[in-house]
């Protein structure tokens, strides 16, 4: 188990072993998820600026042809 302490300003240092395991570098974003009373820390991968990227039903070749230049 890897442990770090929380400061009075609610800050902590992510230990080197964790940074290495997640491939974290200065400036990287971190995501937290609360699951069953535990915090799960992961490297946050930013999504593309395409607002329709999550709509897979609009991903056909016909859709790309019809709406690709919008």
C-alpha cells in the first residue's frame, strides 16, 4: 500500500510510484471516482472537441458524407 498525507489546505503529493504506474507528468489531469467508499484515481484522457463523438449511431459513412463539412 502506498500512502501520502493530506495538508491543512487539502492538498497531497501523488507518490512517485503512483505517478510512474499511471504515466503522470506535470500538467496532466487526474480523474477521481468514488466507488464503494474508496477513491479511484486515474489519468484523465481529454476527449476530442467533437460534440458528436459519443453518438455512435451517427457514425455511418452516409452520415459522414452528409454532415462531414458542418
